[in-house]
C-alpha cells in the first residue's frame, strides 16, 4: 500500500480518474509506513522467511502484531510455516516499527 501511495502521490489530483482518487484517499488514510521501509521489510521477509513477494506484501500491508494474527493470514496460504519462522516474521515487523 505504501508503494501505491508513493506512485499516486506523484500524479496531479486533477489528472486522476475517480478510481485513482478513491484509491489515493484510501491509502492516504491507512498507510502508516514509509515506502522505503516497506520495501526493506518485504525483501527481508522474502529472504529470511522464504516468502513469495505476494505473501511478503500481504504481511507488510497488514503488519500483524501477534502470532495469532499472523497465523490467521498464513493459514490461507496452504503451506506449513514453522513456529520459528512465524516468530522471525514478527521480529522483522517489530524491528521496523
């Protein structure tokens, strides 16, 4: 989401169509992280936790704060993620808070 905000922030609001404006309004309200930091977290999650880019983006966008929250998202990925990997993911997120 932070990358979307960064991209749309470069566009003149007068030139945005309605969907772009809605999207920009949405990300402006909900994005609380710097795009560079989000990219760093994504790369770290992909490298250290062996996540796909899509999985890492989902985790960075949502930034769960507990194992229970994290498990609720990773459960839908249909792959086994060890508890130590989940802990590592949380530590990466906390390290960038």
